[in-house]
C-alpha cells in the first residue's frame, strides 16, 4: 500500500489546477496531524461522530443532524436541508417503530 505522501503527490500530478493541489495538501495534512484544512472540519468542540456515539444515534439520525449542522458552513444551505427532509421521510417510512419499545 502506498503511503499518504506518495498518494497525495499522485493526486496532485493528475491535475494541474489549484483545487487539486489544495486537495492533495489536505490529504497530506490528514496523515500528518489528523486535521483537514477545510473550515467545515473544525472539531474544536468535538466531532459530530463523537456526538453521535455519545447519543447513540442511528444512521438516519446522524445523517439528519450532520446535514442540519453543516448547512450554513459548507454553503449548500437549501440542498442540505432538502436532503434532510428526504432522509426524515425515508426514516419515517423504513424505521421499525417497534424497535423503540
């Protein structure tokens, strides 16, 4: 298996634009310090994954909360909220209410 730096360099070389180079740098930073440089990955107060674990959220609940929390941060306000509504509808349709008893 290739190491992180080699893989990041390959990604950077595949594309010659600034966005790809920035993604490659972020990929390397994940290995070096387990921190992504994207603003929406600010976990100073704990990650959503930790929150989900502490509150024993299922996949539906986690996805809904994740989208609501990040909708203003990533710049996809309407899209994330619309996806949350679709996941809530799916949750209502698929989740077995007997599991709550």
